[in-house]
């Protein structure tokens, strides 16, 4: 399309400073005659171009003029740079990685200075990692777990560099408040994670377990030399070294909740659909490292999924329920003292 070609001409001049029509033609794989017509069209449209004849001449943007050719908002530019960041480039391979890096440099050069700074900040605080979790590479994902409004709030807090208070619900335990220093957000296999510093050190929080976020005005204290990509790589190594998933658990799940189960559990443990039960529920086999981990993961879905085997996992889930009743059930009636 001609519009794409015109944009490519101005981007090339911004990047190289000065080019002849012949050089532009070779760069863009067009005829020199076509390039000359496009240059004239740009001048007519008000783009500040001028040409110099003779040796060392060529076309130049007047006074080093730079134009915002992207038409991107801050959010759009941040989304673009997050999606094409180091994680995506690594997954696609060296050939694509070089192309993505070059494209990012060109788009970044076309952005105005204030927008460029915000986009660069997002690039160091937001990461996409499409690779599987260690032994969970056979797991499938059809839909991400619901993140609610917490993702946007945390994204703003990370970019603003302020502390937050999370209401976080660990597996098998009630939600509790945690004040943390957020350093970055990572999207891995459609599931978002927050990397943050706590009083106990650097920790990772799964956003689907965050119930609420309260943003403070206190600034974040970052560990010296913190790098989100390198830190996340260390997290991946730790997860790959976790106990092998040897415990096979048979589960019957409501059909419309199958994708949710795969999103919530499949990012960590291998999930395989095995068939359909007579009552219309889907049957799956999930491999966990232990009975306690299986019970803690599946108790969150107990309204929509039923553990069929082994009996030990069913018993552990019942025990979790009993502990919750003892802690949160209605208190016994007060005894009336005798007169």
C-alpha cells in the first residue's frame, strides 16, 4: 500500500539522516521513479523534506525534524513493546529475534520523547514468556484465568514505582494482606504473575489469587541491579526443578468449566482430557507432585469439579473443608448461666 511506503520512506530518512532516491529505492525494493513520485507527494503533504544535489547529496528531513508516525497512545505502544519483548523474541528463534529487535528500534525512534520514555519503562517492567513450565509442557490452555481489575491496577503501580497492599489467597488458605514492592509483571502461558519484594525476600504472586489491591504512595525499593527477565529465568529454573508430577488424579468437571480448570491448573501441572461421563461432565487426568498439592489446587474448583480417584486426595480435600468450617463456621451458642 502507498501509505505504508510513504511511512517507510520517512522512517528510513529519520534513521539514516540522508538518502538518495536510488538508495531509498534499493532499501524499499521499489523503482527509483516510484520513490521520486512518493517524495514529491510527501513534500506536497507538508512533510519538511529537502534535497541537495551533487556528491554527498540526497534527501533529508529539514532540521533533523522528527515526526510521530506511529499514531499510538501510551497504552498501545506499551502493549506493542510488551508483546514483542525478549520473551517472545527468544521463543521465536534468532531469525525472528533480530527482526523484532530492529522493528522495535525503528518504532521507538518514531515516537516523541515523552512517549518514548514511558514505553521504555514498560519494556523493563512487563514481560511475556510463552514457553511452558518445565515438566508441564504437555499441559494445554484454552482460556486464561480471570484476572479481574487487579492487572490494570498493578500495571499502573509497577510503572509508577509505588508499593501496594495485596489481599492474596494462597492455595488451601484464606486470603491475607501483604504489603509488597512490585517490580514487574510477567504473562506466562496466558497467566499473569507479579514479581515483588516482601519482608521475606523476592516472591512471585499469581494474579488469579489476588483478591484486591490497595495502592500506596510509598516508593518502591528495588534490589540493586534488578532485571525482570533474569529474575524470571531464575523462577523458571526453580519451578522446573520441583518434584516430578507422578500422582495421577482423575477428575470429572462440568463441561463449561473445563477451560477454566485447564487455565488454573494446567499452567503448572500436566492436564489431559480422557473422555465424557454419562452425566455430561468431562473427565480429565491431572498429574501432581503430591496429595497435598493436588488437594490445595483442586479445592478451589470443588463447586464445579469432583475428584474421582485417588481416595487420598478426596480425604485431604474433606480435611481442608473441615479446617475451614472450624475456623469460619458459626460460633456455638453461648451457654446461659443458671440462676
